[in-house]
C-alpha cells in the first residue's frame, strides 16, 4: 500500500484548479467538503490533491497551516480507499468548512466518510 504524498500527487496547476471549481462535483461531510473532477489518464491512475482552509473561517495562519497538515495526513493515510476501488484519474480539493479547531481523530473519521461517499457516488455513475 502506497502511503506517499509526493510532489507528483499535489494539485498545483492554476488551470486545473480553475477547472475543478467551475466544472467539478462536490461531496460534503462536516467539517470537510470535497470538490473533485475526473481527469484524462496520463499513465495509470493518479490523484492530484490540494487542501484549503479559508482565511475567512480560520483567521490566524498558524491555525490554518495546522489544519492543512492534519488534512493532508488524514488523506495520505486513507487514500487507499479511493485507489483500491476506483480506476481513473481525479483532481481533489479538500476544503475545511468549520470555524472550530479540530483534532486528528475527528478529521480522520470525516476523511474516511467523505472518501467512502465519493467512491459510492462514482460507482453509481
């Protein structure tokens, strides 16, 4: 099981991020929202992932950065839920939608739920 979250897994393309927010679909499980978009497969299945914590909801940068680290770690540990069940490439953006600070355990549970919901939704289509 590959639990890496390297440079090739990160969502960095401004054009792709713009497409993601204009044409992407979303799944919401409080305190996370997943916006996703199917990609054309380049060479095998691939996930491009980004995380976001709005400045409007979490005012200080150290708190935002801490939440982003927790989100990346929760995704890194649970991305097997997507890679084992879905074939294809996707762009993901996880957005934190709560004003409250969170801990890793609750964020991890929410990440598992949101990824399972995504897999079920994609299998139906």
